C-alpha cells in the first residue's frame, strides 16, 4: 500500500521520524531552546580568541576556577560612550555609571558578576567585556521575517539580506534605538536594509529572547523580538528591492535545508519557527514539499 497520510499532508516525506518530530514541535509538544554555540565558538575578526568553554562548564552555577577569558571592548564602542559623545549609542565603560542597568530581560532575572556587570543568561562565552556590543547586558534587536511562496518554482522564499560584516544571508533586522517602539524598528530596519515598506500591525510574534550571535560576551548579548508576515498574491510580487548601506545585496532567498542552516546567528531557527506557526494556523499556506524542508531542520 502507498504510504500516504492524506490528512496530515506529510505523505511525500519518507523521513518519518524527523517529520514526527517536526509535527510534535509544530503542535507545541516540544520546546526548542536557542542555545549558545556561535556565542562560544565563533567571533568577529577584531575579537581576541575566546577561552574554550565546554558544554558542561557553560552554566554560571558550575564552579570553574580555571576560567580565564580575555576582556575585550571594541574601540568603536568606547568611542561611542553616551556620557562622552552627544549621539553616542554605547553605555559608559564603567558599569556603575549606567543609569538604567537592567535587572531582567526577556530571559528572566539577570545575574551580575562581582563588578556589577550583567551575566549572559546562556552562561560563559569565553570572553568578558562588551566586544562590539554597546550595552552592558541585553542589546535589543528586532527581526522582521517576510516570506512568500514563489508560484513559479513552488519554493518558499524569505526576504533576506547578505550582511556586510561576514557575507552571510540574514533576516533584515537591526538594533532597537533608544526610546523606539519595536514595531517601528521592524519597519525601519526593513526599509533601510531592503527598500521595502510594510506595516507590521498584523505581523505574528514568533520569538522574544536570546540570539546566538557571534558578537556575544559574558556581559553583553543580543535579544530579539521576531515578527513574521507571509505575503500572498500581488503583495508578494510587486515589492521592489534595494539593498541598504548595511547589506551587500538583498534578494528573495529560496528556503532549503542548506540555506536555512547557513543563515546568520539563530535566524534559521526563527524562520523555521515562523513557518511552523504559519503551517499550524493555515496548513494550505505552504506547498506540501516544503514540509520536508521544515522537518530537515531538526
Ligand atoms: C542579530 O543581529 C539579530 O537577530 C539582528 O538580526 C542583528 C542585529 O544586529 P545588526 O544587524 O544591527 O548588526 O543577532
């Protein structure tokens, strides 16, 4: 007999265990956690080498007397100290001078070290200081995910930028400016990086929390609000794309197992989550063959 489960739409898949896993995850039975991997094993070229932290030594609760990470704050961060420069976007280097140092983030209450510096909720990263990040503690970002189905090829695509800093494809997200509402950041970043103007009032919330970004340190990291808009029909066709100053290029990126896994930071996970949520709300919004791609992410 043919292996076709008409009711679920998983019939073309031939990778049952992964599909079962994906299905359970889409139904909300499995919680996926964004772990720190890039935050421990990757870093931008201007960073010193990270201290190598094994999985079991990552949590702050685990005593690790041999831990001796380097302290690093990039010169561009020191040059943008808001107490020294009128339009500076960075906190002062002396953490005790930060007026509104957060005590909690999307990840919950924050620990501090003996100097009063906030501690990364995912544990040790192999480097102290702020690296390239301006804020002590959480540095808030916003990530607008825009997807569509390419009717010609039957692919699911996302509006993606190629980042200037490392050439990786990414969601066109960015940092939330001081006093800015996240909904404004989503549309501002999308416009600045892709030339596209969209209203996010109906966008679906996908995720709020830690991003596994290679700029992370023990004392500074990125947390993002991720929202999703899935475009259909003319709305998806008529957008005119223009790469902004932070992007090498902008394009509709076909989503495959490989392209999703190669996205910047935790962006692959965010996009898979957004599309899993869409599938749960509206199973016919995605071509059946795309479910294989979602399943392959696990
Ligand atoms: C990622 O870095 C976030 O998910 C967001 O996409 C991005 C913000 O940093 P910039 O693009 O402004 O460098 O961690």
